[in-house]
C-alpha cells in the first residue's frame, strides 16, 4: 500500500494506483488522477465514472461492452475518452477496484 495526495487529500492506493477506499473519491481527485495520465476529464468522462460507480455499488460486474451499451457512449467513444485501457483507466478514476476483466 502507498499513499498519494490528490486535490489536497492524502489517500491510500494499491501498487497500480487504485483507491483502497472508494469513499475517498471525489471529482477533483479523479481529475488529478487523470491528469497524471495526460487526460483532461470532461462532462462525458464524469458520466462514465458515475455510471461505473453506480454499477459497482450495485455489485454488478463491469465490462467494456456493458459501458458501450449504457447509452453514455459507444465502445469506440469509450476508447477515445480513455485511450490505452478504457475500462482499466475509467475504473481507476472512478475510485473503484480494477474489474476482473482487466489485465
């Protein structure tokens, strides 16, 4: 475990940078996490993050296909929003655990 500071808040993260306590999450923290990866979050990004947080809280498994069918964005759009690992990155910025489907 490690600690990182985002938006003036020190949080615990695992070795891959995922929050260990999902309650530490807020939009400012997400924005700073994304900036580290060169991504500037927009309203569309936040729609995806909120969707992932809702589905995770409901105990649903998360997949790229499920996000693509959410009505927020299609799969191609998800890759454009979060290049290099759409579900992996979006889950990280959403403050939830890395989905089992991600390597």
